[in-house]
């Protein structure tokens, strides 16, 4: 994923779904869907090992309004995995 493409929450969800290969009919296109998909993909794609996605040029997101929400959703997905 490239930071200039991640202009808002919808574009983050779109970029994630494309990068992860989530079927378009499956993904809910919102923050909750992002967390759920991360959880689903963790087992289905990696067998529970984990996921890695790189955001190229991430420093461009430092002033973005949606950055805190995006990071919070990633943390929630990680916390859900460790709580099991």
C-alpha cells in the first residue's frame, strides 16, 4: 500500500481489501470490517502465524485525521488475537 492512496477511511479499507485479496462481496468497507478481516485472514492466509502489510511512505499519513482510527483498528485486531 502507498500512503498517498490512503486519503481517508474508505481508501484505507479499499487498499487493504485489494492488498489482502479480500473478496469484494465479503468485505464490509468500514473499520469494523477491517478488524474482522484481519482476524479472518490471520488464520486463513498464514495458518495463524501473522500478517504483514507495508505502507510505503507512511510518514505522509502523520497529519491525517484518520491515522489514529487506522492505528486503533490495527491494535484492536492484534489485541483480539492475543486474547485467545
